[in-house]
C-alpha cells in the first residue's frame, strides 16, 4: 500500500476512536490487575521490608496476596519495625506450593 492510501485510513481510525469515547462519556474499561504475590518466610522475616512493599503495592491499587511455606502465622524477627504492642505476625493467604504464575 502506498502512504497516500494509509494516511486517510489512519485518520478515520483515530476519529472513530475519539467519537466513540465522546459518545460513551467514559474511559474504556481496563481489566482488573492480577494480584502481586509477596513471598515471606514463616519465621524471622524483616517486618518493615514486608510492610513497605505491601503498602506501596496497595497504594498503587494492586491487589496483594501473601505466600509462605505454610499458611501458619508467620512471625517476624524482633525489633524489625512491627507495630507497637504486637508481634507483627502475618497470616499468609496461601502456601507457596499453591502459587501459580
């Protein structure tokens, strides 16, 4: 195809796209993002690293799932940034053996 033929077609496609958006009055729907899998160990993980990563992902509106070797409550190392008056334990959503990419 020659360039003279392609340019009007591209123009029509662009105009059609903008007309469709204006007519509907809304942005096109995007699929929901897939969850991000955070993997931690069941004993002696660094709580502040876990919490910072999780908060950043959630602030970006990404769903977060936590996996560990087992679904037993994971306990961080002492004094690694867990909230006051708690042990900072995290309950994993799934065992690592069940995680699928």
